[in-house]
């Protein structure tokens, strides 16, 4: 009703994007260039990426809808520099690791993480509220706590199930699907290993094991009343792509189907870009 796809402009928009891609200096190695991203492609980096992408949502707080001037973006200061939005999230997690808070340990997430601790992790500065709690601008703290507990618990349970299956394999006939060679440490890296270099398989495992990654909604067409389930899977796809970029498409980050297994992420910047390129038109 309010958004129209201008189909005759889509080929031109696609051509513009392809030309920009070919002429740009994009390189997977650039992912590690940012000061807040891990510099080594290893299991610790995968676990860091997993936690970051679990929390990669909603960085604006305050104000009413449409009143942008009253809204504030989540910011923190760390090592003499101020970060905002997504990068404030990354800085907050790195600061937590500096303070020896095991934020990437699924056992800590599932059993020891508290609302008070997560307030401390995402504190804006060193100020305290009237109850002595750290002041944080990041929204949805309780939801973030719930998600971190969920991914910690479910990752531990996934490892338990896989080890039981591996034991069954040792006692029964050979089955290549069970031959995962899991490390003893509970790590998201083992889920990556289980994908066997398939981005689509990894994506599906993420959705199966971690419900908080399923950004889906039942939708009814306003005219035809046709019912559909809309699946965005934004963070799940970003998680796959970040691992691919961190490992520069090799080792644990090698996905043989990466070119067609994931889509353009449903980020708010995408419709802005498509409108600028003439592919989308909005009602007045």
C-alpha cells in the first residue's frame, strides 16, 4: 500500500551495485582492520562473533516514534575513545573481557550472568543510579540477558547431544554424518565445524538450535487475506557472513555455497539505498 517496487529500475540498480563492487577496494581482509574486531581467526574469534551477533539489535533508546531528536544512540567510552551503536556493543564486550568477565563462555552465560552484571558490561560511563547500579543507555537489557542465557544453555545442550551421538557411533556402524571430531571445549566453533563448509547448513543449524535468531512473523495480506510467514533471519545471516569474513573464506570460514546460501541482510540501510537507486517508491 505504501511501498512500491519500480521493476523497470531494478536492473539499473543491480548494474550500479555490481559496478560499484568491482571498482571498490572491498577485501575480506578488511574485516580485521577495524580496531574492535578480533585480529586472529581462531575459535576465540568465533565465540566473540557469536556473542556480538546475538546482541546485534536495537541501539537507540528514548523518545517517541518519529521524534528522532529525542532519541539517544547507545554510546560508551573505552580506552580514551567514544563508540556508538554497533561499535559500542563491540567495545563493551571487549571491555568486559579486559575486566576478566567471561562473556564468551557459554557456561558463564547460562548460569552466572545476571542483570546487574549485564548493566555493568553495557555501562555508558562510571556513573551509578540511586540504587548503586551502573547506568546504561542500551535498550532491552532484560531481553539481552534472556538471549545470552538461551544461547549459552542451548549451545551446551547441543554439545551434549552431539557427544551422545558420537558415543553411539563408536558403539555402532560407521556413519559419516556423526563424525564431527568435536573439541572438548563447548564452543560455537563446533557448530561451525558441523556445517562441513556449508553456509546454508550452518544457517539452518543456528535457526534450529537458537530460537532467538528466528526473526519471523506471520503476516496477512491486507487485500487478498493471503497468510504468509515472513522470514528475515538478519542476525543469523550476519553471523555466517562475519565468520566467513573473519577467516577470509578459508579454514573454518570456508563456505562453498556462500554465494547463494545467504541474502542481503534486512538492515534499515537497504531500503534507503534502494530508494536512492530508484528501485523503491514510497507514498507521500
